């Protein structure tokens, strides 16, 4: 125990130095004890009687509101909590779903909630909720978190500083503080097994947050968070490796020519990097992919687009905007915001839900998640990395990151199945608790493209069971 505490203490020395630059008064801790009378009142106030236009027969409880993640500028993270659809939800694990599919920074978890993993989907009318048969709250309590400022409903009293002066270390510290404060409000879950989940950006935040929780757990007197695992959906984990290897993904998917890929291999390798010579194959590759949705290269364009009014420069954003618009329509209905206890106004104007802000700038302290994943696994945290094979950005980069971790294979590469007949993807497991799985027929949004397969992956990981084999194998 002593050596483990020393390991985490040394490992996080630099992180604590970064945290020391936080505004005075922010300790990043908390008592984590039972909820006070005031917290109980806040919890009662956060209860959602019923979401507008939700399906009939909903029996699980829902809560939403704000938790102060940083008190000096009153930085408030927004949460939406869905209890497990079970007669005794507290017996199920707690999944903290942090970020959505924004590539270069944090995005709103509510987008993933109402698109993919939550109990409802938003109809095309942008007003009606329909049941999600593959909701993850069938096997876990799900806490969706919007943060930092500029993401979803999250905000603070110092908008400009937060939008242009945040950094990843601060987000990790604030997320930890958020978790402790939320557990004060919901003390019945303070001893639950905790899993951190998300997409893309979670590849940077998730492993670091898990390691930070382990470090905090090792400090005498600190409240304990029972961190058990991290689920990384199509994660971005190492910027340098991704820059080099994503070309290999596009080449193997027949999206760029052999000549372009050869130029990339020759001039863009970090060991033999030539900026001007690298720019030529990079530019050609980007031009080839310009009219494709990079996170699902086989997905059709957004319907109902008048191409006479849409320029080529805007075309590449249309599929993504089409996916978001239904959720944005629902969450920006004033009555919906009232029922979800969103602030009626912010210091900079009326409340408008956005999946993320294009203006949000976060200092990237974390260039690679490899050391954080290794530290988390050393502390007993299991890790799942799953990737849709039609997302040209991640398959080869993810495999390269895993290879760089120098892990020992415990279960060799094999197919897994969604109905004992169809191959749903391939999987491999490693000593120490890491599992990698691919999802056929899916891009970045696994739960949107292949909801049943995404459900099987997440449930198998939470229950610590193997992905299904075929009965005929």
C-alpha cells in the first residue's frame, strides 16, 4: 500500500503543480460524507417530475441541476442523472458520462444522452422523446456531465476567462471536485462502483481522471471514490501518433492513393519530419476527404440540404449538424429547460444549449494518455477501448497506442458476435485489464450506428464478462 501511494504521489507531482495555479480557495477535494440537510433539499429540488413529451410508463427517477465545480468564479457544471431501470437502482454501478464527440475538446454529454446511450432519442420533430431500447441505464445508473464552461448548459461568472483560459489539468481537478460534491447530494451512491465513459475527447480526460482519483484515494483522510473502469469510445489518446497513423487508416479504407500515403510515410514521420514536403501529401489527403464525413466515411449526406445554397466549404459540416439539430431543438425549448432546471439566463445572455462552443479554447496539457492508462491499470482500473471501423481517424491510431504500451496479450484477436451469427467486430484483451474491440458497420457514433452492438460492449465490460462467442464457432 505504501509503495502504491508513493507511486501515485510521484506520478501526479506535476499535475498538482498545475493545480496549484488554480484560483485561491479551490482545494479540489471535499468531505464526501453523507449529505447535509441542505444537500437533501437540493436533491429534492433537482428531481424531474417528467420531461416534456417523454414516453409513457417511465418508472426510473431522473434528476438534473448544477454542481459547483470551482467556487471562486462559481463555475457550475450541469448534470442529468438517470437512475438504473431496476427495482433497486443503488445496487447497480454508477457510470459518469463526461464528453461527447467533439474532436478537439470537450463536448456536451447531453448530446450523447439524447442521441445514443440515454433512455430516450429525440424524434425528427425536435420535440418528442421516444424510448431507446438499448439505453445503458438498463445495467447502470448514468450521470451525464456538461463541463467546462461553454459546453452544454455549463457556465460560470467569468465567461471570458473560462472560454479562453481553461486547461485540461483544471478540467480533471474540477471533474474530481464535481464527483465529490455530487456524491454529497446523492450519498446513497458514494460507495457505488464508478465507471468513467465518453467518446473521443474522453481518451485524454478519462484515463487522467481515473489516475487522479486513485491518487486522491491514496491520501489519508480523503473520501474514497470506487473507480473500477474507463470506457473509451473512439478515443483520441496521442496527438503525435494520431497525426502519423491516421493516414494509414484512410489508405487502408481506399480513400487516398498509394502515392499520397507513400509521401506521408516518407516526409511526415516524426523521426524524419519535413514540414514543407509533408504538407503536399497532407493537403492532397485532406482534399480527397473534403466531401466525406470523416467520422463515418460511408454515411450518406444529411437529407433535405439544398445544395444550391450550400458551398463546398460548408458541405463537410452538414452531416454533423444534421445529427445534432434534433437534440438542440429539444433542449432549447424553454419549457424543457425549465423542467431540467437549467438557468434561465447567464451572465452573457439568455440560456442557449449548444453541444459545444467553437470558441472554447482549452490548453492541452496532455499530449498522450499512455502513462495515465498504465498508472490506472496499475491501480486496478480496467480499460475498454472500442472503435467503429468506419471512423477513419482512430482504428490504426488506437492499435498503435496499445502497441506502444508494450502489454502482454491475454486473449488473442478474435471475432465477437451480436446474435451468435453475425460478426459484430473483433476484440483482443491484455494482461492488466485492457480490452480493445472494434464495431463493424459503425463510425464514431457507435450507439447511433450500431446501438445493439454498443450496448453489448458496454454491458459486457460493466459486468466484467467476455464479448459473445458464436455458438457455431
